[in-house]
């Protein structure tokens, strides 16, 4: 990667050069700026913001207005990284709604969009790509389907799931996806997809063999001590450090003489 603005084509080309792709989420100006200064090629304004910023129980509650608000904040950092935003639940049910809502996210500052699903959304993907909007796929465990699926389950454990993942990934590539996130896909299936597809796979809880890895930044930084996840070991205990600093500052205020 050079100092030039990153495009979706540049992300796709990283696979050909065997360069691994490190992706994190950001939901506001300072985090986008910090991640960009660390040199990430792609930053995702994920709808995980519903859980890690807005306090919803899952991502199905996130609205277009909330996504636009956070995309605007992230875009004000003017990152060199490609800034991709999630289309929230039910915002891409039809070709028309997908295109209209993707255009709203682009107007807010996104340079590409991501949506969850495979064969069932290929017409929507074609419509967005034909209108010049770079599309990032998302297969495997789909958080927007957590209620109907009754939890967050690993995908690819049996042959029908394995075959469905292959077919969905092929369909997304054919429709024009520039890369595909694989969430909680079994590592052997993620490896097979990575070898099979001409576009990068970006894994989360999908083993080490994907072309890239993505994490929800507050999980990486240990900002959410109330939840623990199997696929991520925090590299910082930010929550503990924040509590300690705040306590210390509070005590220093209370110790001030009248
Ligand atoms: O919403 C999100 O942050 C995501 C990533 C976990 C890939 O979709």
C-alpha cells in the first residue's frame, strides 16, 4: 500500500500480491482517524455499532438514520483507508431499496457498502455495483439473522452448509463483490473459499487462512468487559485502564482544597 487513497480495486489487488488485509471497525471521527493513522487499508462502519455503541441487544435494531449519522462522523476523518458502511437490517430487501439506501450511505461519506447474504441478494448487489457502488459481501454467520436463527452459530459444519457457502460466494463474486467477509465459518471451509475465490476473503472467527482479518475494534481493545467472545482475545484492557484513570482523577478532584 502506498500513501494514495485506497480504492476497492486496490483491496482486490492485494490478494493477487499475497498481501494480508487488516480491517477494523470505527463509528466516529477519532477512532477512524486513529485506525487510519495506523495504516489500515479498509475501515468498516459496521452495524455492530448497534451493540457496541448504542446498547441494543443485537444489530437488527440499527436504522438507516443511525448508520448515516455514524458514517458522517467517520468520514469527517477523511481516511486514506477505504471507508465501507453496513446496510442495516431490512434496508436492502429489494433492488430499489438497496440502491436508494446504499446511495444514502455514499452521500454520508461511505465509499462502499456491505450487506449480509448470498444468492438471495445478488440482484441487489448487481444493482449497486452497476451504479458504481463498491460492494463487500458478508457470508457465514449473519448477525442480522440472529433472531430467526436463535443465536450466533458457526457455519460450514455440515455438507449442505458447506455447499451453500460455496454457491453463495460464487454468486456474490459473479455479481461484482470486491471482497467477502466470512464470519464464524469453519476454518477448513474458509480456507477452501479463500483458495477458490478470485476476490479476498476477510475472516472473523474463521481461522487464519483467509486473505484478511476483521475485528470489532472495541473487542480488540478490551472496551467491553461485559461480553467475552471466543474468536477475539483483547490486546488491551481499555475498560480497566479507563476505570482506573477515572477513579484516580475523581480522587484528585475530591482532594482539592476549598
Ligand atoms: O458490523 C460489523 O462490525 C461487521 C463486522 C463484524 C464484520 O459486520
